[in-house]
């Protein structure tokens, strides 16, 4: 087994861990569900659940990784080596990482293709219907989708092949800093658009009536609460070992509550600033901010068509989105490679080669699901939706529940060892007095999210 690497700096750890969490959920899902559930009041609700739900689970996952110095492949065995069955979940976590990459690499490929199309001016002169037709045409071209997906997979795997410091840390640092710079530039541009003030008021001035009732007067507070729970939970990429692996690469100089808080703040800042890009632009051009999944690939390209220098702003926006997606891809690839190296003693080169081929093959059902296999609908879903459902509605909450139970028990590694690990070093101390909450209430909230995910998918 190769000697385990470590990050070269604390900044590298924070940026890469945040890069794993930062993705399309921040830039795409957060703005449109905020638009659906009333704007600023929903943001406040989301921040509340981020603190009481997301951050404790993140600290637990980081603690398991740092204490074990292993990926999810061996972390539970390292902490409890005698006859326990916690390690059975490691294969579910690995499966979740593969499933995520089976559709996420395809979406990253779409974003790269959109950068090319915007730079070529393919959307110029088109209305929203015309842009939608372009997107529909892309779905029916599996060769083009495969090429751009392959570029993402090969490029990301080559980064991971260079190692933690020379590849993953170095490239993600540059991408994350570029992402943050683009974020600021795009936000300033949107805020200076004529009519942007109305969008800014919608986003920043709480209106609790909009949180409780939709435009037709229907009561939606329950839906809004669940949406805020789900977004605060899923945005941090918890439950599959992708945060734990980066905990295993850091030393014990700093307490983990502070590290988790830094990752959460950076993740939230990206999501919040994405809203500063999207809401002023939507209101400036009379577009509903709650457009849903079509917001990124159909609505926004049409908005850029009407902006001065729209081709430049559109290209920068999709480059920003591409960086957000690829930072997640690289982080998850690193988790997959670490699993193979820890579990089977593979070299990094062998792990990268095997997984390069594997992910290229495994991503094909998602691509074909929009063309050749368009009529295949297991459980009433298309293939990419099924993959997303298995990850988001099953493996993420179940994995997070497992980390919570593992860290709060009276026996085994349990609460005392978790608290000692989390509070080793300098910085913010994880409070001991929250034990009743995270032992009894937090698991119930996670189970509620799991059950409601099924309810909304099959019965709502």
C-alpha cells in the first residue's frame, strides 16, 4: 500500500472539501427552490437547518476520517476492528459514489458543451423555446454527449492520477479560486442590470407570507420546511465518505467544528451569491425565478441573449458552472481511488486506470436514457432520475444516519471518542451539551427526510 499523502496546507483542505460540497445543488437547485418558496424567508429557514442538521453530520464524518486515517473502505474497521458490522456500509458508500458519477459526469459534459455553444453564438437570436429546442436536440445526440462526458472523466482522472498534493489539491485550488472570482464578477454584472432591484428585494427582504402560501393562496409551509431541510442536508455531500476521505488527509492541529463551519460557510456563500446572479437577472428580464430544472439550460441562456455582451457573460457563467461541477467530480474520484487503494492495496495508477474505464462505461446508461433507451422508465423514472433517486433519497440519508449512530453510541468507538477527536487541536469546540439532540432528535430528522423523499417521489 502506498504511503498516505496529506494536504500541503489548511487552505487546500478547506477549498477541496468545499469543492466537493459545492456543485450544481448550490448554483442550480438552491436558486430555483428559493424562488419557488418565497425568497429571503426561505433562505433564513435554510440557514437554520444548515446549522442544526448539516454541520453536526459533517463534523462526525470528518472525525471518523481523521481518527481512522482511512477512506470509507476501512474507516469503520480501523476504529472498531473486533467483530462489528459497521463496515458493511462501505460498499454502499462506494456504490453511491459510482452512481453519482454515472449522471454527474454527463451533466458536467453538458456544461462544457454549453460553454462551446455560447462562445460560438449558437443561442443568439433564439427565444426560450428555441433554446429549449437546442437542449432537446442535444439530448438526442449520444455521440456528442459521450465525447464531452469522456473529456470530463479523462481530464478529472488525470488530475487524480497526479496524487493528492500535485493533482487534486493543486488543480482544485486554482479552480475554486477562479470559481469564486467568476462568482463575484457575474454577481456585480447582474446587480447593475436595469430592474435588478426588484429581484434583489425578493431575494434579501424576508416575506413570510410567500413562505407559507403560494401565488394561488395554497398552504405550502410544510413543503418549504422539507425543501429547506433537504437542501441544507444534500448541499454538503454527506453520507458517502466524500467528506470523510478529506478528514483522513489532515492533521490534528485544528478542531473539526471550526473546519466544518469553514466548509459550510464557503459552500453557503457560493449558493447565496449564485442567487445574486440569477434573481436580479430574472427580474430584470421578466422571467420567473422558480422555473425549476430548466432554469440553467433553457431560461438563463435566453436571458444572456438580451444582455449587452451576453455571449461573454453567458460563457463566463457556464465556465463557472463547469468549475463547480468538476470540483465535485475530482473530489468524488479521489474518494473512489482512495477506496481501491485502502481496500485492495492498489497503486494510484492502477486505481485510476481501472476506474477510468469503469466510469466511462457506467455513464453510458444515463446518456442512452435520453435517446436509445428513452422509453426505459424503471419505477416510473428515466435512468438519470433513478440514479439520482438512489443516491439522494437513499444512500445520502442512510449513510448520514450511520455516521450519527456510530458517533453517538455509549459502546464501541462512540460518543467519548468522537468528542475527543472532534475537539483535538485549536479552534471552535464541538459542544458536549448537544448530545441529547444529536443522539435522539437528529436521527429522527434524517429518517423524516428519507421517508418524505419516498412520499414526494411516489405518492405526492
